[in-house]
């Protein structure tokens, strides 16, 4: 639902058309889609569709047309992660490993080195449901620290067909690490790790 009002008077705008443009931020190869909204009795605009086709970050732009003019209002939405399970391994003398199991798709291993506030290297690897290496195309890694209003994309380097490293600046508190990728077979996987860092 969209309710368009004048900034100064807060009165409803007599819009002739209102639409929403959906663009997946972490999947730039996917073309944006448009959802046209319809007038509702309460002077709002409503509509429904399958535009948010998968989880992740979406840039949604509301376009309001009125009197020959148009106004665009951009928004960023980060959907809830898929159903997943987390297993943690802390081998003595080695960096910890966090295994995120994405139901029905596979596993993503994330290993921060070091696991403390400051610059850290995130080793990331992808495995299928039977724990065989899952070759991946390019991936997107984002980090949201307690100081961030929005997640920030992190630099990533490939080290093999199923392994990558990302550089991150961790902060005290909960750091939300999101990994989005598409396998060479076409499967999309999204893993989210909420990593607490002590002061």
C-alpha cells in the first residue's frame, strides 16, 4: 500500500498513477520489475504481485505521477533470511567456522580470522546437500555492523571454484554477514550469519 501526501499540507495527492519498481540489489543480472497500484477507497494505492521473487536486499522505488509531473521515492528493503540451521566449530589454535545450512539447497561455511573487532578476513566456502564442493559463480557479501543504517557490500576475491575470501571491518556488537550467490548449476543460495563480537 502507498499513501501519497503533499509534503507541506499533508493532504492526499491526486495522483493519476502510482507504481513500484523492484530491483534486486544482490542479483544485478536479474531485470527489475514494475507493479502498478490501483486506487483504494481511502485515497491510498494498493496492489499485490510476486515482484519480491526471492530473499535478499531489494531497492524499491515508488513513482507517483500527478499533474504532468512525477516524483520518485527510493527505499531499500532487506527481507528475512530463509530457514537455516547454524553449527559452530572452534578448533584449538584455528579460526572458528560457522556452517550455515540453507534448507534444501546446501551449506555455506564462514570463517572470520580474527574473530574480533577490526579488520578481518572472511573465508567463505560453498557445499551442496551431501557436503560436496558446490562450484559457484560470482557472489555478493554484505556486512551490517551496529553502526550501519544499511548493509555494505564487501570486497570479495575468488580462491577456487567454491571458495572465496572477503575483507570486513567488524565492530563490537552483532555483525550481520549476508552471502548471496548462484551456483554454476543455477541454484541461488543466501546465507545470513549474525556474528556477535565482544568489546
